[in-house]
C-alpha cells in the first residue's frame, strides 16, 4: 500500500488530567464543576506535487470548563439539566483542500468556544415521554497565521466563528408506548430537530441557513426482537451537509455535500 506519510515519523504525548467537583444543593438538585485537558495527536498530510500546504500539522490541545445543575421533581417524572461551558483551544485542527484538490489538515493557532445547554425530560403519563433540548454555541478564532496557498488573509479570519457547527440547536422528541400484550409494545416516536445557521468557511462568508428536520417511526417491540418502520427527513428538507469554497485556494469549482432526501425504511432487530 501507499505510504501516506512518505516515511516521516512523529511522536505526540500529553497528559490529560481531569477534575470534577459535585455538591448536592438539595435532595433533588446536584451542582457540579468540571475542568479537564484534552488532546488530539498531530500528523502528516498526504500532499500531491504542486501543493503549497505544510506537510505536517501540529497536535491540538484544549482546556475545558463546565458547570451546571441537574435535578428531578415529581418523583422523577420531570428531570432536567442546565450547563455552561468554555473551551480554550490551542492549534485546533481544521481541514481544507489545497490547490491540487487534496484534503489537508491545518491548525488554527488559538480559538475559544463558549456555550450552554438545557435538557428536560418529562413523563406526563406512564405511556408518554417528552424530551426537549436547546443549545447555544459561540465560537471565535482568536489567532490565525496565514498559510501559503490560502488566498483569504488572516485579517479576514481572526475574530470570526469557527466553522462547522450551528450557533443554535433545538430538539424535541415524543415517544408513546402502548402495550398490545404482556410482552409486546407498540412504540411511536416523533423527533424534531432545528439546526441554526452554520458557517462553512474560516471567514464566515459562506453559510448554511437554519433548517428543520423531522423523523417519524412506528415499532413493534418485545424483549427479543423489534420491527420498526421509519421515515427520516419526513418533509424532504434540502440543505448542505458540508461545503468548501473554491475561492479559498483557487479551485475551479466549489465542493459541497448535499443532504440525504426523505428515506423510508424497515428495520428488524433480533437480540440474542
């Protein structure tokens, strides 16, 4: 097989400590604080002749801080959690295409992500479960060094959002379970998801506008087997799953991955 590293070697080592503190504020409410260090090894780009990109990319490291509350009420029929987080990145890894159309990894010198999440689960009846969640993420590129071959300068990138994730996200799921016999249930599930605006490029010029997805399934289930009829992307929402702008490195055309259309399927599961 082809040697994608072209005989190069590198070793990456890093401690990844983590500390957590939890405190019961009351019988049904828990507060917590977590601090941890994360790490992702660097590597080598398998570049084609004519590429101006660096042959290697550095390891990614981060320090994350999270604090939040978890609680329950009404004998556990209502559960919830709220969290705030901050992630400080050094050399965050990101990939582009180079001038030859080859995928290559680069590093964003310094970036930070701040956000929050709220999750609630309610059991109004023994047959019905409702799950709700909302999240907000604010990311920022704080330092970026110009890369040979990338036509967009750092002055247009520093201060922008880190691409790839929605700013706002929301999900709502409802599941109803109806016993048909002592061993067989009819389970109906409806899941709705909202994905907010997502930036695709480092300068935030290209973006996917907000969109909504709905999935529906009906299943027969028991302890040994299940048969599920499902429809993913019920309303056939069209969007872009991933995008790269040709103007970044002078390719003749943009590169995009379109979303999957509505899909109808049957899933059978047997448990041994």
